[in-house]
């Protein structure tokens, strides 16, 4: 898919193509469809993120809560979206040692109990070790800081998904160099 094709697509086609960029939240694509044409992927991403930022708190929380836990129950049951499955696989979360899995499960439960929503991290470029390190640090944050961080991470996830959808090269200035996966 190319950006010019998205710009020329019907609203329904546009939403169908971009509806999964923000996890289970096609409303983001619906809100920005009328703002076409977009001059660049950067412009499309910025407008989509602005739609999220201007949404009311209930809609933002629904977006945050639409994200699955990392290596959580949905992953175990095979219920993740294709994008989430690929992202978690790329970070090696489907190859956790029993100890790593136990710690991720405990941190997921503790984080959810503390904040009322799942821990969200754009895992592209991360390893299991760096994910665990982020979880350990972020669980001590204030709730307002974590809501803001969750939305920022969702924006990063959306950018990676847009890049993948629009077939941008891995050398894009918006990608971080991939870290080595944990053994």
C-alpha cells in the first residue's frame, strides 16, 4: 500500500486499511479520513496522534485498555492481532524462560492493579531484558505519568505499524536500530 493510494481511497477503504494502526480503535482513522490528502507518512502519523490527543479521557482510556498485556493471556491463547503477535515475537516474548515469564506475569499483574490498564511499550527494537527493565522502572511512576507514557508508546507503535503497512525501508529515520534479541 502506498500513501497516494490511501489518499485516493474511499473513506471505508481508508478506515479498513488504517483501522488497526491503533489497536482495536478504527475511530482514529475515521477521525482523520476527511483531512486527506496527506503529504507524507509523517503528516499522517502526526494527524492520527493529534486525534488521539484531542479525544476525551474515556476514549483515550479505551484505547489504552485495548492493548494486550505483553506475553499475557491473549498471547498464550493466540488471541493477539497479527501486528501484536509480530511485535511481541520480534522482541522474543514468545521465547521467555520460565523465570522471565514469571516476572513479566507478576509485573503485568502488579502494573494493572496499580494503574488500572496494561503496561504498554513499543517493543520493536527491545529485548526481553530491556522490556523487563522498563517494567520495573515504570511501575513506580505516578498514574498521570503512566497514562501519558502509555499514549506516547501507542503513538510509537502506530508509527511502526504505519511504516510496515506503507512498506518503508528499515533505514527510515523513524526506526531505531534493532537491539540484539536475548538468547
